[in-house]
C-alpha cells in the first residue's frame, strides 16, 4: 500500500481519544520540514499550528468512525492524482450522514444534499449568479458594507476581528445575496439569522440537528424550530414580493438572479427550493468566508514582508499579489479540512484500488503541505502562487469536481474587497505576536481566540466613483 498516498483510519472501540494516539504516531512537524525551514521561528510556529489542525481532524474522524461502526473506515489521500480521480468521477455520491443534521435546517432541496441529475440541474441554474460581470456589479455594495463596519471599530483597544468578519459576511449575504432592502424585515432577519448562526456553529450543532429531526419541537429544541419558522415566514415573504416586483430581472442581487433562472424546458426554481438555497448560502458561506478572513489577518499581521508587499501592490492598484495572498492563506489554513465522497465505482490510482462503497476524502491540510508540491511547505509565501500555479488538485480548499463549492469565486471576491479596505484604511496590529490556535466551530476550524487585533488609526473611506 502506498502509505504516502492513502491514510486509512480504523479506530477501535477501546480508543475513546483517538486523536491523541494518532497524533503521537505521526511524524512531528519539524520532522516533515526541510532543515532550512526548521531554523525559521515563524515557520516552526506555523508548523506547530498545522499539527494542531491534524490533531483536530483526527479527533473528528475518530468520532465519525465510532458513530458508524458498521461502515467502512474513512480513507484519506494527499495525492493530487488520487484526488483528481476521486473528484472527476461524477457518479460518486456524498458520504451518508450529512442529511441527518443539515436537512432540518437547510431543507431537503439544499444543493448540499441533492444528488445526481437533480444536483447538476440546480447547479447549472445557480452558477451564473457567481460569475464575471455579475459579481463585479456587487462590488460597490460590498465596499459600503465593509466601510460601515470599519467605521465602527474602536481605536487603540483590543478586539477579536473574527466576529467583525462574521458581521460583514452576514450583511453581505442579507444585502447582496438575499437582496433585502433597509427596513423592518432586514432588521428582523439580521437578528434571527444571527441567532441561528450562533446555534449551528456550536460544537453540538450536529447533535442539535439530529435531535430536531428525531424529536421535533419538544423540550430544548422548541426554540430552534420556532426560529426556523420565523425565518421561513420572512424569506417566503421576500421571495413572494420579489416575484411580483415588476422588472425584478434588472436587479443585481443573487435571489433575483435565481428567480429569473430557467431550465431548458422553461421551468424555474420553486419557492421551497429558493428558500433552501438561500439558507444553504448563508450557512455554508457565512462562517467559511469570515473564518478564512480571520486566518488571513492572523498570517499577514505576523509576517511583515508579505504584508508590506501586499500594501505596496494595493497602493499601485494591482490585485495579483492580493489574490496570491488569499490562495496562500487558504493553503495554510483550510477552513474545512475534509470534503469526501462515497465511491460508486472502483477507484484505482497507481496500483492501489478501493472498492465501491468506500468513503474517501482528501486530507486537505496535508495535501496543502506536501513538500514535493510546495517547497518550504510551512512558510507563508504568497509569491509561490505568482511563480507557478500548483496542480489543480493540490489546492482544494473549496473541494473539487461538480461538488466544488458553488460560492468559491464569490467568497474570494468578498475576501479581496475586505482585505483591500481594511489594510488600506487601517493601521492595525495583532494584539499578540503568537499565532492563533485552533478552535472547532461546527465543521470548520477557526482561530480559537478570534484573532485579537488593535487598530491604532483609521483613514476615511474613499469617495464612491461616479457611474
């Protein structure tokens, strides 16, 4: 067996804390690094953080295998060729289980839960909202949201930037994705969706979904079910008014694009599908984008040279290094560590064969730190993405294939605007020089302390350019 390509985790019932045992069996970060990298304290700090990433994911896999003792153990790969073979076969399905905790909140028509032809048809209808000129039309509104948030930050006081990134991400979803206008409905949605996001980001979110599915609105789950009913009422009212609005096709928001989208037979998305996709974009896009930004600030504010080069490039009106910075941050700090498939057919790569029915996932955090793909793999070097782009399947923070995150381009677009506005308007530093440790929020791995920063000064927002 090619152990450098596949890592199979078989957790015995006697091992309750499988993460610790697995971490002890793995090479240390220092052992995996080139000697030159070991001499760099910042590289060593980041290497230790990546070991923390691995330990956290080992624990997740241990819990998964304990819960599914009758299922085959989850297999992991770090080989780009194997990942390509896995992701490019369209017939592979999703590992079972996600519907247990996602469906009660997202709904059965969520893109995350659809399979086969139904999934592909929905994806085809939704993709145009996230491409090219359509996305560029969102930029002024996103800038306005970011600038308003920046203006609210205290000067000279420590505060965690992660919650502020969450506030931006939620406002972008409400205004740009949902297209809700200022007024009572926007205010109410902001409140109830903030509460929902707090509920679903907790470490017990999966259990909460399972309990809601099994027991309904009884006992401690009644509050969540009540929240969902109110959210449904607000969203269906917005959808109904939008459909009735004359000329809604001219609007730029994503909901309006979804309503106007048509299949070849002329049919569109019914209201229930629209509701489920809106909540999917909220829950899948809010935490991931906010967390990716918090990790990016943690890296940038600890590495002076890349930060200065980024500032210089922004001042020159360029965005190549900004894009490279985001790519490098997502390489070193993947927000979602696993994105697997259940094999529908045999998977064979370089003499290794796995049978149908096997659950397989890229080990994203290990794939992103392969020294044969990324020299000095633990170093924060955005320029590596300017020098030579890695293999498509060696950089998979958004998954891949037909199930690649549909909002990936939008997430990177939003990150570019936030980073540009914050870095050009604010003089800020990390409250502590130490790298952030890992905290688990539902399925994401986020900065444990929220990336505390201090803003020492702030420049006024730029005047909007007249159309």
